[in-house]
């Protein structure tokens, strides 16, 4: 005879983080004196054992030997670590740095032609977020098919305006404008014809009316008549439809309710005590209203809501 009973407990099911092949999240070729790109450690795995935090590992292709600088200084709002090595998550660490400029980091190294790996980490498991990485070098490169003065974006209500300005163009067939919700996976948004070969400055404009609420990332590529392409920096645009979050009651005793003006995508809610320790962590399906039960001792806590590439932090008083 089989006997089954009901339980009033809570069953928690979590899925393991699936790392990309080889632990490499993205590849970047350094073909200009300055390369900037935007990414995030939110939603990534802890591929390397360098720190107990999510990381983003970049494969860096160096095609010109010289001095290189990698930095997040002034380009991130959280505590970043940088590790440069000759193997992904292993091999020889060429250089590393923490807190060279406040909470952010910068490293410099003289590099030969070859492939290197840069890991962007956080100080702790709660140190994560968006960042912009700048890679600069003293190395000289051959003239590029397009001399780009700027590529920028701005939200204007229900329109995101993308503008760029070229000083010269050589065999420029077209531009590809791509869009992403996380700064990592991009899809083609538009194909804009170039001006072939010209020494006259040119202005370009594309208006995106189909963007999603929150932050949207845009990447510009230029393609020659022979099919060769060049990728420019990524820009991020925040729009007026970003979520507003309320938590009540606060102070609370053993239950709180969270309500977001917009939908949160598969959010993880993390309760952290005054010592920075995680005392409760739960993941929810997408929605805009959530209930969190707890039995913590009275005191002041931080509640962190991680949704997509956003981290929202609020103070919670338990009595």
C-alpha cells in the first residue's frame, strides 16, 4: 500500500547556470586605438574560480603588438575586478587589478600578437551589474574604411533616435544597426546604405519605434563592398517606461508584497542582512506582483530584485 501525505512546506527548484562553450562569453578584435563596448554580469555564470561572483569572459584578439590598457574606471557603478590571462579561466595571469580607481579597476600590459582572455568579475556574489569596458593601445593601425566621429543614441518619448557621423568613407557599402535586450545577444534591426567612397562628412539617423521598456542596447557595424566588416561601440538607451517598484508593508513582520509598474522578467529576490549575508533567495516567474514570506529576526535588511540586466535595491525594516 502506498501512502501519500500533503505538506505545507515550500519546494524550491533552481536551474544551474549554463556557461557558454569554453567559458568564453564574447570575442573582441582590437583593430583601432580605442575600443569601447557595453556588457553585464547579470545573468552570467561564475565560469572562473578567480572570485565568488558572476563573471564575463572576453576573448581578445590582438593583431598589433604594443601597450594595451583595459579599464572600467568611470564606466561601472559596482565593485569590479579585472584579470588578464593567456587561457580562459586558467593559464598564466598576465595582470590583474582591484579598486585602482575607487571601486573600479584598470590594468596595463605590453602584449604580443595573439589571443588573450579578460575576465570581468565582482568583489562578492552581490557585486554585479552593467559595465562599459574600454580597451586602448598605442599601437598604430592601417586607415579604416570609415572614419567615424561618433555613434550615439537618445530616447525621445516613444522613439529611440540613433545618430552617427562619418568624416570619410572608403568602399562603404552599408551599415548594419543591431539591437539587444541584454547587451550580449544582438539581432539585426536595420540596413542603412553607405556613401561608397567620399571625403565629405555625412550624417545618419535611424528612429526605432519598436524598442522594449527599460534599457535597449544598439550596436553599429559597417560592411565594405568586399564583405569585410567593422564593429563600432555599443550604446545603451534608457527610456521613460522603466519599471517603478513599491514594497509594502515596510516595516514588515513576516511577509511583504512587491509590485512593479512594469513586468519583471523571471526576477530573483535576494534578502541580505546588515552583515551582507544572504538570508533568503527566491526566483519567481515573470510578472508585476510578488509575495515574499520570511521569519528573520528584527533589524534592517536590503532586498535586491534582479530582473534581466537590472538590479533594484530597497531597504527593508523587519520588526
